[in-house]
């Protein structure tokens, strides 16, 4: 994100990017990655066969 902060022409545009765009982008990345990791874990657990132990012996 540091390189992206060098792209705007003036400090007013940079301030808008800092307060609105970057904040929402960070939230999207954090919650997006969390959701993807949880979804992949759920699918992995669901795909794994369940071994039932025979406890009657």
C-alpha cells in the first residue's frame, strides 16, 4: 500500500484514499481471508472420511 500512496497527485486525494478506500480494503482483506480459510477448513473436514471405531469388542 505504500507504493499506492505515492500515486495520487495531491494530499487531498491521498487523505480520501487513506480514510475511505484503504480502511475498507483492509477490512475486506481481513474478513475475506478469514472466510476463505474457514470455508476451506469446513470443506476439508467434510471431505475427510469418518472412521468409526468398533467399541463392542
